[in-house]
C-alpha cells in the first residue's frame, strides 16, 4: 500500500495513540519470574560450551543433551536469556529454514525441494519437542495470510501460489469477499492463505527452553559476557572477565553481538526493526476488520508489515522501517525510535480505519542479524572444534532449531544432509567496510522503496540479484 500524509492519521493523533506505550516488548508482560542464573566467577571445564542464551544457544544445549547424555554442557549468556532478538520478535514460526519457498528457488534452485522438505519436517519436530518436554509457549499452528496491495505484489502472490502447488504446499488464493472474510482492509486487494504456519510467544519459548535445559543438567551462567575466545592446547578457552571456561568444543549462537571470530565481522549487519502492540481488542473490533481467526498476517512489500494477535487479543504491528546505522552501531538506545513508532501508528490507522481510536500499549525495537542473502549460514573454525550459526535475517524462530542440529553435526565432524546444504555450508556475500557499507545499504533501501511504489526493479537491485545479494527482515 502507498501510504500518503493524507491517508494516514495526523502527527498529533499518532503521538496521542502512543502516549502510554511502554518501551519494551509486549511479551515481557507474560514473563514468569525465575531465579537468575549465577555469573561465571571461576574456572569451569566442560565438554561443550555454548555462547548465547537465545533460541540458537538454548536449542543447541537441549539437542546436545539428547545427543550426548553424559556430556558436561555450559551455556554463557551476556545478559538475561532471551533479552535480545529472541525475546523481541513477532513469534512467527515458519515451516521454512530458507526464508521461504521463493527464496530457496531463487538462491538454490537445485536444492529447493530439499530445503522445503527439511523446513516442513523441522516445524513438525519443533512441535513434537514442545510436547515431549511440556513446553507451554502459546504455540498455535493457525496459518498465515500473505496480502498484497499493488498489482506487482498480486503477481508475486500468484507466483507464490504456483510455487506452493509445485511442492505440494496447501494454500488458497483470495480476492474480493473471500479475502474480506479473512481480513477486511482498504489496503489489500489479494491474499494467499497457508494453513501450515505457526505462531508462539517468544519470551515463553525462551523461558521454557531455559527451564528444560536446566532440568536436563545444563549449566547456565547469565550476565557473563564472553570477551575472548582462544585455543590453548586441546581446549577452547572462553574468557568472561570474572571467569574462564575451558571446553573441548564450542558452539557460537551470538546472533548480532560483535563476533568472537574475525572471519564473521563482515558476514552480517545489524538492522533495527520496530513494532507496536495495541491495547487488547474485543470481538466486535476484530470482526470490524474481518480478522476472526488466530492466523498471522504479512504484506508483500519490500518494506513490509507483519501482524498477529497476542494471547489477549492485542494486535502486534511491526516492520516497514528497517534502519541501519553507520558503523554497524548496536546501541540499546536505538531500540527506541519515535519516528518509526509514529510511522507505524499512522500506517496502522490507514490500514484499519475501523480501529481509528485504538491506542498502543507497547512500542519497542530490536536488532536483526541480517545476511546478504537473508538466510542462516553455518561454519567452523579451530579445526572443527568451534562451530557457529548466524544470519537468520528475522526468520530464526523455527530455523534456530535446525541450526542447532547443524552445529552439533559440525562439532561431531559428521557429513549429514544438513551440513551438505549449500545454504548452510557456504558463506554469504560479505558486506564492505564503511563508508561503502552504509552507502550500499542506503542505496539498496531507496531502490526497494521505489520498487514498492512503481513495481519496477532497477539496475542496482538486478545487479544484487545476479550476485546473490538481497535485503529483507
């Protein structure tokens, strides 16, 4: 949808709708208090050390316990488990490890069928693990509605439908009254509904993974940032300032934190993403916009929005404004950006005029570990004794589990279907140093915004396509 100043709410109305918005993720309201894990203040010897207490790190710890029942497993978290990207996202749990079917076909056509199958199998196994360990994370496999506002986006949805049919993925193309029965908004003219898609509460997901890992005998140290990684004989040594871990093997699940390996410094960049959550809505308000189901929604622009209902029927409305700061800044203060919140508030009212009086209870931001091809990648160093996974580009809720299994395969030195994928085993195109990095990202974002307006893909984006470079969130 093309958002104009006339179509959107006034600045005064937007500011008023945000007046009481709390500056942290809506999910934090559902956090169950648990005793903090201790800081690392001594020397610890272990079989496997995992850096990062988010989705990747905690899934790796749990899967390591399944694979190596007698191993000593240690997790080191710089702050509180789930305090960064894993606790700030929208909770969209995709049946994909490749940032969608279209991305798999575009980047790895020869293994697209394999990537699609592995992604669907991963979501099934994800749900089975939730049930096996009694993890209550508000998991709902309620589907996803993909919507379009411009003619070129409609063609994109039709292409999506064809690709889904090619791989046997259930979906329905929607227009007119059928679309309105799923979502009634003047912004959108077509949609594709896919039933095999899940949503969850990311803060509950982290908390439950943390609980199960502790119950399985994993040693967790929070507020223990790793400041250095070096090899000392047969051990990998992790330094935290107050303590040291000596490990036989190390898995890095550090997402967008400054990397411990120099080879990773140019592989991902920090992109800030922002979201709002409304006050809880009643049934009449939701019926007014035709949204009576529990499915998630995403539009088809390059600068796209994602939206879903929380457990208490708030609408989470996020995306669109993806911000890169010069020098790859990673400041916590940047997670609060009033201009982005106002933009989102105005766009929400334009998309849902029936909800013009709705106010927002939460406004927050987080950092996306963005790779130049929008998918995760894995690798090793120190002769295979250190493994890493990153570059999820906003699609890590379910793919983090697949990444964990891949890391363990790599640390075992196994050649598996997971490790042999081109997607996991090859590095993405590196980002250039500053100031070329900032200039390149800025130019790409301007081109993507123009494509949203005109449907025309310019020479810059076509050149990036040829090099296998893309931007998304």
